[in-house]
């Protein structure tokens, strides 16, 4: 197959789609890109859309329509020529040399058209007409359904939910060709689908051919690949028509393991098609051999229930981050991958949850996760809302699921498909039984079943089963999003949650002063009270300061007072966030085997803001980053909460090797050694290795240091209850190098 890139400079024109249409704008456009960034470069919008309140300026173009145009030279052949759009945002009509190719209305998936018959010698003219997604939503028929009743019009449009404004993202209703555009000149005989399907050490190569019927009888498929010294070779002829399979025997199979549990072994494979003994097509891919199971009960009381992942039969203690939008303008996502994924690996995540308010990430993201042992929990792109149940939406969502699953199923890092984010919870809040949601109970699982045989599926996160629904409460969820009032991070709400797996929880932390100055105008950097720019970047476009004051209250709770100078406030806020995340992670680790995972919210901001992210939009790390890195290391020694005049010391070993060594615990202020002992920690477990007498009324900073199998490590623990003295904490943090 040959490809011709159509990325680069296009021409863009636009005008209002309602009223008297008004002026028409013309400018150059960049592909991949989006209209808003082109308007910014051309001077119609501010240069930095994230500075101050500039993002609000984008709203005046939400009801505009746009035409992308460019010319290209025709390839030498007109046979098997396809025009491929990897991502078009969102309501689109396609024209080549004045002839309509087709339409699309889904930003999340690729669209392609066979264009040979439309090509002309020499120069060819390509146009993509984009309608306003806001007006398209307004025009949709609103149906009343036995389950969902009225749904918000925007939810019928297949754009990322955060586009219309979220608590972590601004309103930015984009339009554009946001992923690459190319011509493909395909081989006459090729694969329309190919998939190394593994379960345990069993492997099958599944394929579907694109060829003429008469070509089938002369074909042979040969597959081969390797991982280190492990190799395989298999072949077969299509005996069942264009779709068939070849059993693959792999000697000495090398298993794929999550980070901390072994090597993420990857097989690189080459597949060739021969016609009458002559090679006519070649494709490459990679895959991993691993077995994944999700074991969960429908309900729990905190003890009699479970929610856990087994990889290759081994329970995995999951520790990682929710993966949220890389940018409000998704054409910039790919350029942020490298830095973001380096952070993922450095901070020690073994799982990422791709949140349902986002887009679906591209292969580069999953390739990194594959080769670094990072498990991926993949939500489908629906979040926090009621979605249509009608025939139009069914067709859209089935097409989307099929496209996404076929594109991504080869990645061993993906361990779960989840129907959506919090739609079950929203349904309950509106008085509906989530079991009636045909989107996640019928459309999605039926489509997955036809395209991916062995991965687990969860209808929603959190999943509200019939058993939970009948209780009339959401307190018995085996997997939960632990938000609540977001009060003191050791309050009863957090302490008494009975979930075995927490897939969302977080705490606010203020960005550094250096970063604040990058997105707030000089007159609005400080103070934060009654500050519209702080409110907008919190993220609220309706003028509500609740999240600004939430951060204020969390500082006041921990330290008893709120600093009035910005540097002290920033430090206090970051301490509050860091100690909270440390507490959330470590409580799950010491809770094994009853507790099995935590996916905190979140690693990196997708636009500059005050948020739960532990790294801001400009890649500046907050204090929580280092705390989390220590708390979720594969082996760590952790101090449990005070009970019965003591606090227990746990060796948390999330590896498959026995660990042994010596630990010392010191009072940071007096330098007194309060505990010292040899220890042995069994594989894949958490166990108490001692206890330290402590009074509830004491304020102490304990420093825990150890050497295990020649590797040194350290941790700390903040004893007592708030308020703490901020200057004392800062002195301890500097002395310990926290």
C-alpha cells in the first residue's frame, strides 16, 4: 500500500449558518487542526486562547459553518484509491471535483471513501463542508423514551462531552479536520481486518480479506513473529470465504505483564498474502499474550464482595491515573503524548483509565502502554448525562464501537471496555433504573461481542447493578467514584467507603506562581477572591466560585487558617492535595486483599487551571507528584491510620518476588528512632510488620526508611489531626526532601 499525505496547508472559509449569514472569513488552515486555532493565527481570535478570559471569545463562532479546501495531484492509478480522514469534527459533507462523496457525523472515528471514479488527471479539488454542531444538536428531534425521557440535545452529537464545558475543561465547541488526512493506494488483495486473538497462551490469527471472489482460491496467508527467543510461524488458505482464521502455536510463550509484576513482553508480527506463490501484500502489527479477567460482585457491604483484575491468573493491585483530555483543542493531543506518557511511567502508574468525557486516543498512546506494562481501562465516549435510545443514535453508537474496537483491540494494554462514565449514577438520580439503558446493555456489548472475544465489559463506571438499585442507595458499589463533599480527606466519607476499587477520587492543588502568570493577566494573578479569571480557570464559565473556594476551604481545614500571600497559599494548597492523594492511595494498599485498586484523578491538566491534576498544563509538577510516586511504587512501607493507641506499619509488596530487608522509623522533629526491625514481605500482598505507639493529639512527621534486597526507599507519615502549623510542616518537608 502507498500513502500520500494531505496534511499541511488548506484554505478555509466560513460564515454564519443562521440569520443573514453576514460576513465571510477566508484564511489559511492547518491540517491536522481546528478552526479556532486557525482563527487565532489569522487574528480573528486572541493569540493565546488560554490567557485570561480569551476562551470565551470562541463562542461567537459556534453557529458558523466552514469549508476546508485544497488541491492535490492524482496518483498514477485510479484503482483501489481511498481518501481517509482519521478525524473530522464533526458534521461533515465531502466533495471531490464537485462530486459528493458522502457525509459523516462522528468526530471519534475515521471515515474513508473510495475515490478512483472521481479522480481526474492533474489537479483535483477536495472540499469538506462542516456544519455547526450546536445548530445540528438544536435541530435534532427530541424523543421521549421509557428509560431516558428527555436527553440534552448536545448528547445526540458525537463530540467529546467536555467540549460543551466541564469542571475540568472550558467550553470549546470546535470544528475542523483534527487528525490526519491521506490518500491510500491499496493493494488489490489486502486485509480489511486482521487480529491476533489471544486467550491465555492460545492464539488465533483472524482476518478478513479485501479482494475479488475469484482471487480466493489461489491465496495463502503466512504469519510469523517473535518476542526475544520465542518465535512462531503458521500459514493457511482461506477455506471459508474472505473471512477465516489460522491457529498459531507459540513455543515458549512470553507473557505480557503489568508494570511491577513482570515484563510487558510484546510479539512483533508480519503477515503476508501470497497469490499463486507470489507475495502480493504485507502488513505488520504487534500483540501481547496475556489472559485478563474482571471478577466482581454486583453489590458489596465492604467485606462480602469484590472487584479485581486478574492478569495471567494473578490479582493485580491497580494504581494509576484517570487519563483526561490532553487539550481542549484535540488536534494538539498528539504533540503532548511524549511528555505526558513519560510522566505516567515516571510516577509509577500501572493503569490508566481513559475517561468517557474524552476522545479515543490514537495508536501512539496505546503502543506506549503496551510496551511499558500500563493497563488501560477504556470508557466509551459518554459521560454524566442521559443519552438517546432511538434508532439514529443506535446506528451511530454501533458504528462507533465497531470502529474503535477494531482499531484498538490488538493492544494488550487494554484490559477493559466500559460503557460510559457515571451514566448509571445519573439515571438513578433522575429516577430511572439503569438496566433500561439499551445503549450500554444492548448496543455496545452486542457490538463488542462481534468484534472482540475475550476482553471484559462493564456497562458503566460505576456500574449500578439491579442488586444495588433495589437498595435505593449507591453506598454498596463494589467499584466507586469517591468524591462526596470533598471535605477533609480523612473524613468518614473517605474512611468508610466500602468499595473494593476506587476508579475516581482526587483533591485540589493550586498551580505554581510561575504557571499562574502564564494564564492569568497581571492584574488577576492575586488575590483569588471575587476573581473572574480564577473562576473561569477553575473551570466554571457561569461565574460560580465554588471550586475556587473549595480549594480555600481545604487549606483552611488542614492548617486552620488561609495564608494571605500567594506563595504560602500555593504551598499550603499543594500540601493539602499531596497529603490527600497519599492517603487515598495508601489506604487502598494497606487494605489488601479487600481493596484491589485506585485510579486517582488526575495526572495532567488539558488546559491551564486550578484542579485536581498533579502536573499543570505547562508540565510543572505540584508537590503531590513526588508523594504519589513514593506511595505507588511497586514496593513501599506505609504507615496505617491511628487505632487503639498505635499506628501499624505495613510492607506493601505489589510484585511477584519476596522482599526482605530492614526498616527504620524516625520522629522528624526529635530525630528519635521510634521503630526499627528486619522484615520479610510476601509476594503480591500487604502485611503488618510492626506498630508504633502514637497519641491522637500528637503532631509528628515520621520518616520511614528501608533497604529491601539492596534497594533503598523512604516514605513519610503525618501524625495527628488538623490543624497543623504550616511553617512547621514546611520545615519538615524541606528537611526530608519531600
